């Protein structure tokens, strides 16, 4: 059985032609799946019973099931735990901002990148998500919440560049005019810095925003908290960013989780300035979200502001990420982890 929701419009159209159907059927079915979000072939009311039967014999429509959600009483952030067809779990988060709602989705079940401060990677990678499983997170969160979605960030569980083909399929389908029709400019893909994939993505010339998880101002700090840095040096990552900007003209966003005593010293400010000056980019500071398995602590609030000020004085474009959903296991991967540990949700 083939996963019909992961097919691009042209692929679906071709398959229908191969089944002896006329070309417009592809678009009709694609619209049912991606614009109207139907979960069964029987809901496709303008498709003949005979064709629905045939579709059912060759394809399945992926669905995901809400297990639970938590809502922040501080800012209304909602975190959903979803069960997939093979009974594995992922998280998605709805964040409400003044400028619109943003959904943060997962790209893998678990992660094999091993960042020391991250809850999603503790048990390693189980598997990558299909395009349909990423699409369904968006469709389900918007359906369940009844909220309009204006932005998507792929910053949930997993490393999107370790699931390259499916993530690219997802990006093409979610931004398709015949589907959910969300502008690529409103989508951010975050990576820990897999250099070949950043270049490959650049060559596709999509209009998405690329976010790089920097978290260290020099090779040594980066290596000490992100094992992936041993494979791809900071210099290589910065070169790949330059290439990405030259190809796409999209400004890069750098993520920097401030960890007290690890990457938040005066020298880190100097190094960050040197590293980022001259790059058309934006730096996002996030006080690290402590997880109970590790003893990393965030920098103090006052120091985070000072850190920002000092960088700004040096001409760097810096913002402090608003912490969303502090009261609901804010850091990604924690809800799934609690489920795996069979804690009461
Ligand atoms: N694997 C991708 C995307 C998922 S993580 C990546 O590494 O970019 C999304 C962001 O959250 C990354 O910048 C990641 O480094 C950061 N992050 C993970 N755990 C965190 C924590 N405990 N506190 C703050 N940021 C964290």
C-alpha cells in the first residue's frame, strides 16, 4: 500500500493516468487530501465509487492521533502529543504570537545527533517521519485548535537534514497552491549543521528560512556540547551558510542557547561578533531550557539582556527568543520522553 498523502501533485497525477484516469483527477484528489484534509476515500464525494474502491486497493491515507495536549496558562501555547501508525510518538507545538500563529513540528521519532542539552536525542533515533506524517502534524494542530496557521518551524524532535528527501517533499506539498498553500517564506527549517545537506538545500533554491543551531562561538565549545561539530567544523558550517545566502538571498538565522558558564562568557561575545560580522544574518538567543537528565543551567535573565546589548553594540542583529510554554515542559522532546517512561500525563 502506498502513502498517497506523501505524493507530490505531479506524482499523483501520473499514478492516476497509469490507472487509466484523466489528468484532472490527480488535482481533485490532491485538493481533498491537502486543502480539505479528508481522512477517508469515501469522503471524496465527487469521485466515483468505482475509483474510490480502486484507490483504496492501492493507497492508504495517513492519519495521526492526538494522545493528549497541554496548554500553557501563561501564554496559551499548546503542546500536542501524537501517536503515529506504528504506535510511536511525536510532539508538535502551537505558539500564539501577535503577528500570527506558529506551529513547531517534529521531523523524526527521536534523533541521533546527541546534543548534550537536548531531551529529544537521549534515546537516539527510532526512525524518520514521512512527508505525510509531517503534513498531518500541521493539519491536525490547525484542525484541533481551530486556529489559522501563518508560520511553520521544523524545530521539534529530530534533525530535518537527517531526513532530507521527506522534509523537502513536505516543504513542496505544504507550500503548494493546490494544497495548504503556506508561503515558503513563512517556514523555517532548523539544523545542527549538516554541511552537505545545507548546500543541497541551497541548490534547490526554496524560499524558506534556514536556522542554524550554533550554540558555540568557537569550535571547542561547540564540540563539547554538540557531537555533530566533530564531523563538520564551525568553519565548514559558516562556509555552507555563506553559500546558502549567495544561492537563495535568504537571511540566515542562528540559534544560540545560553548555558551558564559554558558559552555565555565575555570571550564568547567577542568570538560571536567576529564570526557573524559581515554575514547577512540574525542571532536568536535562548536561555537554555533545563532538562532533568542533564545539569545545564540557563544564564541569568539580567545577563541574557547584557549579552544581547553587548552584541548589538558590536553591530550584530540579535533578539531574545520569547520563552513559550514554560509551564508545559517547554523544551521539545520532554512530553514524548515522559510518555516513554510511562509517567502519568
Ligand atoms: N535538530 C534541529 C532542529 C530541532 S531542535 C537543530 O538542531 O536545529 C530546535 C532548536 O532547539 C535547536 O536550536 C536546538 O539546539 C534547540 N534546543 C534543544 N534543546 C534545547 C534546550 N534544552 N534548551 C534550549 N534550546 C534547545
